[in-house]
C-alpha cells in the first residue's frame, strides 16, 4: 500500500491529507480545477484576443455599412462589435480580472456610461424605433468606449483633457 503512494498524483495525495487531517479543501480545489481547465497558453491567449478583436471590428464595420440601409441592423452590429472587441481582452487577462478592472474607480463612470449607452442604443433601435435617438446613443457609446480605452494608457486621459481645453480656449 505504501509503495503505491509514490505513484499517486499530487492532487490525490493532497486530498487524502486533507481528509485525514479534517481540513476541507473542496472550495479551493473547485476553484483550482476551474482555473486549470480554463488556463490557456500565452500564444493561445494572443490568438484568441486577435481573432475576437477582429470579429468585433468586422461587426462594427458591418454595422457602419448598415447605417445607410437599416438602423436596427446598424445598432445591433455596432453594439455587438463593441461587446466582442471588449470581450477580446478577456483572453489577455481572464474574465474575472477584466471585470474587476472594468469596475475600478478610475474606469467606473466610463464603464457604466458605455454599458448604459449600449443598452439604450439597442432599445432605441429595436423597441422604440427611433433612428435619431439610436444614432445619438451610438455616438455616446463610441465616446464612452474611447474614454474607457484611454484609461488603460497612462496619462492618455490627461492629454486628451489638455488638448480639448486648449482647443476650447
């Protein structure tokens, strides 16, 4: 019996030790299993990011083309493009860390504005059938997304503020 102990996987040995000592590691092992199952290599993460980002850009361009044909399709594709491009960063840092970063204090207002404008764009186009309002919300969605993205570049927001201030003066 003791001879076979060396052939066991380390996780099995840890489970046996936890059972013998009375410590419950079920929660930790579940989180570890999920993390191990979803962990990707760095090259796979980069490929996933690029593919997802390109799909997002494609949807946004398709939405811009639809602007001249059907406002509903424009709003759907443009919003879907933004969501897909935003989701592409989940490949780089993981979904939980991405959500934590989105709702940090310095990005909170931009994130909320972006999500609210995205929802209002879809509401205006699909349910309210108001083309003008859908276009206004798309512009606001674009501005909020830009401000959100600038928050990841050090001092970029300050530079934009200074530039806007100097243009207004």
